[in-house]
C-alpha cells in the first residue's frame, strides 16, 4: 500500500486523509474504487516516466494523462465497448473536475486567433487536449506542442494558442478529477 499512499499523498490536505482514501479503496466491497485507484497510479506514472525518456516531448506525457482520463471515465460508467474515446474524455472533464480546476484549464490557454487574445472556453480546452492526444496516437506527432515552462508562456501554431499552464498543472488537475471519480465509487 506504500506505493499508492506515496502517489496520492500530495493531493490530500493531510497524510491521514490520503491514508484513509487508499485504505478505503483497498478494502471497499465494491472493487471498482480499488481498480480505479490502481489504474490511475499506473497511467499517471507512465506519463511521469516519459519525462525521463523524452524530456521535451510533452505531448507524449499528455497522451498517457488523457488515456488515464478516458480509462477512468469508462471504468466509472462500466463501459466495456470500443470507441467513444472523445465522449468519455469530455465526460471526465465535465463530471469530475471542480469549478476551480475548470477555471484553471480555461485560463491556461489563450486563443491567438482571437484579436482580443481571450482564453479558450473550457470546452475548447478539452477538445484541444483530446486533439493533441489524437495527433500523437494517429499521426505520431509528439513534438509540435509545448506547455508553459514555468517561466514563460509557450506560443504554439497547431493549434494557434499560447499555453500559460504547465503540464504539471494539468497533471494535478487530472489527478484531482480522478480522486473525485474514485471517491464517488466509495
């Protein structure tokens, strides 16, 4: 259980809350929470490991984050069919993110095609993240998008947005959403 506790601990206010969460998932009669908890740790850890293999290719990391989102939403709904990836990615972001996290994403990207340089809508952010995932999966394109580097926003061409949010911020938003999904199964 140490592996799970270590992974989830930073996302709780106290160690006791994190420990209770992990123990509840491990012992709950409904095995769904345990499966979700384990799957989230595996897929997010794969995303983290990509940083070691391809340090500047953030879309590869994002691929595993979006795979996690899709997986959680499908498992949460009990969906065992194929396809519907985009539907379940959208469902995850709509259903499991807090309003604060939705605002964080919404304000994380500026639409460079808008003469007023407005933030993307929440729906457009989710669509963009999914399209980046699709570019990696279907086109092998994992070098054309960059997130905020912690110092400055990154201007991108396809899509034409400036990222004012780090990939780490997106990772944390996704983990918090996953925790919300898991807790709804407890």
